[in-house]
C-alpha cells in the first residue's frame, strides 16, 4: 500500500510542553501582580469605568531582546510619570503575518536566518516578557498562532487579532478563551464588518481543538470573552481615523450591541506605513478625545529606540541596534514627546 500522508513533510520535532516551559521560566510575584492589575485596568478602560487613555506603544516587532529590554526600561520610567492619565502597555510582538514570504518573528526565527529554531524563540520570548513585566510594565502582543497562547499568554495584559486573521474562525475561537482583553483590527480592505463579526463571535462560548498545558491535543471549551474592542488601522481605501470614520464605527458598534470602545492604530494604512505620519494620526485622535469623543479609548504607536527600519543584512553584525527590521518606527525622542503631550492634553 502506498503512503498517502505527510508526503511533503520533511520532519517532525517534538516541542516542549507549555507546562514545562512555564516551569523553566516561572512567573514571578512581581510579574503576576503587574499582569493581574493591568488586565483589570484595560478592561475598565474598555468598559468606560476608567477614564484614562490606553497607549499600546513599542516596536513593530521584536528581533533583538537586548534592545527590547533597553526600550522597556525607558518606557517603564516614562509610564510612571504619566500613568494617572495615560495607561501605557508595551507592544511586544513576536509573530508577524506575511502576505507572501518574509521574516515571521522572533518566536519562529530568532536567528534571523531562516533556521526556524522555534524552541529557542519561545524561550527568548518568555524570558523577555518576564523581564518587561518585572519592570512593572504591562505587555501586549498579537496572537497569530493559536497554539502559542499556552506558552506566553499568562504574561500578557492585552492582545490583538490582526487585519489578516480577524476573519479566521480559529482566531475568533481562540480569542473567546483568552484571559486578557482583545482588540480586533478592521480588515485590510478597510471595512469594519469583519472585525465586528469577530467581536460578536468572541463574546460567545466555543468548542474547538487545541492543546492543554501538557501539550496534549484536546477539546477546548471556552466561556467567551467580553473584554473586546475595535482597532481602526485604515485599509486599501485609505485612513479611517477621521471623525466621520469614528462616528460610523460608533454607529455600527451600537447596532451590533458591542462595546463602544475604539482604538486608533497610528501606523499601518492610517499612516501609509510612513513613521513620520504617525504623529498626525495621534494628533487627530487627541483632538477628538479632548473634545469629548469618549468612545476613543486608546491609540497604538510603532516605536523603537531609533527611527526608521532596515533590511536584515547578510552579516548579523551589520544590524543597526534598536532599529526595526519590519515596518518603520518613530524613535524614542518622538515617542516620549507624543506620550508627554497626550498626558498634558488630558490634564
């Protein structure tokens, strides 16, 4: 009899079970306090019980844990100065969705060389999250691979579902069982229907196939996740952060019976992927919020130690420290200025 399965599979390599990895890199008391407290704050901001603005700020993607720790140290210090009006969560993205091909993120390719050392990537990701939360800084990330939450989600205070995966049934089911608040981006075409449908689906219980803490394939049953919000990131039709876009989003959220909670992504299609345009998106967000647009709960910035981006060089020693290898980011000085201005405007 001829073989009919795994004809294009080169190999299978067993992965460490989630419980074994969390035992190797256990949550500390400090990290636990940060995660529990910050999840509650973010939920209260979404629900309107906390009037602070949520700011999800950080690199487009993490490729250098050392630079990420330095960035986190600066952000943690700034956060303490402004947290009475602006609640900062560091953007710590380990996975990158790709339209065709490209580097898929620290977890999937920590060596930046296509070797796919996922076991190393997961260890580096969990170790980094422990360091960041150990500074008192909450962390947020995009949830892309449905298996990975079992390995790192206990250290996350906020999560997003991206424009390419918002329509995915698997990601809606996963989000319904996540332990933290979740933001859904509108589709790449700019329409809101996909995100609104995803939010509605996530509110309800689901049954699906996943893994448990021991790494065993299991039937996963969820309660549904009520801490959801919309993220406006623009699309092929153009930006969608203007007042008329926000009002339309409010109307559609109300019609769907969903939380009237909107975050504006200052990057991606809203800025045309031009880092220096993030400031104008932020300014529009702040103008609307200060004038009483309470549905605008927060904003997102792609920021790094230094501005711009760079291709992955052939020689890793040629990598510029603190510069993005994916989308261009604003630098630290502009980041500090924007967050400080947000704090001042909300006074």
